[in-house]
C-alpha cells in the first residue's frame, strides 16, 4: 500500500513501463479524481495468458510485506477460455453496454 501520493505515482509509472502488464486508472465519474487502479498482469502472448480474474480461486495469505509493515493477502481470481463468453456478457452488462 503506497504511503503517499508520490509513492502511488511512482508505483503506477513503474507499472506503465512494464512490458508484461497493462495498468489502468479507475476514475470517479463525478469528481474526475483517480480512486484506484487495476491491471492485466503476467501477460504472455505466446501462451495466450494474462492475469485478470473473475471466478474466485483462493487466497495467498501473507503474499507480500507492505511499506507500512503489514502483510498483504492476495485474492486470486481466474477466467478460463470456456468461461469468457459468459464473463464478457456480464462485464458488458455491468458497463451498460449489453
């Protein structure tokens, strides 16, 4: 967890410069302010693989030590190719584009 706006900016810039991931800001429509981020991770084009999530797989407890000294527990999600049509339809519905 970034401890300051500057830490968050540096972290996001580092993500933008990583070839194996794509990062996106989450912006509040009303205020126009960035309120979070999400990413496609571990992009491996040859394997047709990336990490994004949708079906809950499990927790990786104490996955990483944060800057504030606390341990981060990561929740892992997955979508396999057979699930993509249903997942895509659900995401489009959430976006009001169905």
